[in-house]
């Protein structure tokens, strides 16, 4: 099976802020755009920031491994080197972490490095990496 890129469209209240955040801070190349939306290449996946001046983040959280994880959220599973580089870039840009970079489920199936932060419109993002990619869909995790 060849993994195909996903497509995600999401609301932002300010396209200029989205362009700076996704383009400059996260390093996503920009694709097509208009006065109402911008395509970005998020590590090979197509995300589209659509202008909604009234966009407001959803404030629901679920407990996972002792942290409150925002729902909904999106992101990408990166290599460990790319994850570490992104964590450093986000921290250097002064973006506050909702959940600072750490290793979740340490010593258990599914062990992963993870971090959460929000874009300027309040959309929650999670980026993670596995020392062993075979753990991506591990099933013997504690809840």
C-alpha cells in the first residue's frame, strides 16, 4: 500500500496570521491561494486555511497520559529528527505549547514523542514521532 497525502480544510480568522504561522514558523510551503483561502504543504499533506472571521476554537479536552489533550486537533507523525527540529523551531518562535514536547506512554507499546500548540486562530495541532514506527498502531496501551 502506498500512503497517499491527506487533505484537511480548517477555519482561520486571519489569513495573514495563518500565512506567517504555517509558512514561516512551521515551514510549510505555500501552494495556491485566493483572498479567502491558502493551500499549504504540511510535510507532504495538503491543508487549506479558509477565512472565517468569526472562527473560534473549540475548548474540549480529554485526559491522555496525565495531560489534557485538545479535541479536535490535527498534525503529522514525523521522523524523530524532524519532530525535534520542529519543536526547536516552534519554541524559538515563542509559540506557547499547550503540552510541551515530551515522551508519552513511556515504556509501553505506542511510546511516542508528542507536542501540542495552537495556531493564531486557536486550532490545536499535535506533532508526534516514534522511535519505532511499528508502534504507531500498537494496541496494548493503558488507558
